[in-house]
C-alpha cells in the first residue's frame, strides 16, 4: 500500500526508466550493419563494410555473416518485448488508477470529461480512458508471442 502519491508515482517512474533500458538493448542489437553478409556466407563483391556502416549510420559492423542471418527476427522480437514491457507498466498504472478512482477508495478523481456514467447509476464515474489504455496495452503485450509464433 503506497503511503503517498509521490511514492506510488516514483515507483512507476523507476519502472518506466527500466523499460527504457529494454529499448536501449534492442537498439544495440539492431544497430549492427549486416550489409555484405549476402545469404549467410559473405559476398564476393568488394564491399567496404566499415564505410557502409558509417554511411548508413550503424553503430558497428555485424562481423559474422552467419550471425547476420540468425539475427532475422531477433531485433523485431527484442523491440516487441521492450514494447510489451512498457505496455505492462502502463497497464499496471492504469489498473491502479481505475482502483484509486473507485467509490471505495476515491484517491483519484477524474474530471467528468474523462469518464462516462451509467444508466442504472448516473452518479458513477467509469474511468474509460484507463480501461481503454489497459485494453490497448494488452494487445501490445501479445505482439512478442505473435512474432515468435
């Protein structure tokens, strides 16, 4: 149970920073020049891989041509996993805000423009923006599994 809004929000800020590390790791894997690896056994063309790495803006050369072939799909999965991690953090935050907005807790009060009422209980404020956020985050969290399968 958080003791203050600051403690609660700081926990999410810290997790969002952790999620950024996942994106950095995915970028580092994708930021390698595969040009010249051909079909996995290199190329007979005289390609200056250092020059193409620099010209194309890659951070480094992917040395092994077989490794370049094995990288297919890995970069995409790593980006998708980073997106899923971020979506998981945002989904948890949205869930907390739904709970904190409830009549039982009432820690957070949303403006009426961000809520809908109910025909049975017109005084009830449904936090649709957070419910929709959670739904979209669930879709994003499924992407790594879709890519893997």
